[in-house]
């Protein structure tokens, strides 16, 4: 249900951004709003507090963002507050950013390895992903998890490629547990 909510709001904002020919500008504004919200947790506490009325929350939205970001985005923020969806704001904005990146044919990859990759290894991974996906550009995020043991786990959107030793060991363990002795 949460995914449907974020997809619906993000999709509506994305469609409007395309209609107004402003997806890049709105992506920057949405990313700025996400940063403001992340850097000011007290704002979200107020927006989620049950004793603060919707009217007060709408006033906070207007004071914080009106005149600073596109009025259409402020309008979306107001709708989100009116419909009690503020708890989903980060998901909505992240989904919107993903839609803009997809529109620009940019992929976002999350790569997890057991050890830190060198710059040449990172470039090789990115080059390989660009060769094997439909994307023209790739935003890369790297993480280290010693539990991977060796190999790597790559996630692009909802697709996960797990070539880690941990995954192979887990599969072998399941097979052994299912084997009848």
C-alpha cells in the first residue's frame, strides 16, 4: 500500500513536471526539500505530531517553502499534508527523483562488496553495468559488508544480482537441509 501511495503522488508530480517541461529543475528542488527535512528533524516531528492541526501544518509548509520552491511543489506538499501522507514524504520524493532519472535514462546502482573497491575496480563495475543495461549513465553507490565474504551484490531498482559467496553458501545450506538422509 505504501508503495502505491508514493508511486501515485510521485507519478502525478512527474507528469506535471513533464507537462511544464521542468523535470530537472523540480528534481533539484525536491532534493533540496529532502535535505532540509533530513537536516531538520524537528520539522518532521511537528508535521507528524497528532496535536498540531492540519491548518497549522499547512501554515508551516507555506512558511518553509512558499516563494522558495515552485508553487506546484508547494501545492503537492499541501495535498500530502491534507491527506495525512506526510509520513511518506521521503518515499514520494525518492520515487519522483527515480522517475526523473529514468526519464533521462540514468540508472542508480547499489554495489555491496566484502572489501573496498579500488577506483579502477569501481570504473570496471560501472562500465560493465553500462554495457549490460539500457542506461546511458549510472549513479553508483558503494558499500562494504564483510558478510558478503567475496563477490558482490548489485541492486538496480527492484533487480538484485547476488554473486556473493554468502548467497552461494546459503543456497548450499538450504539444499543440504532439504536432502533426505
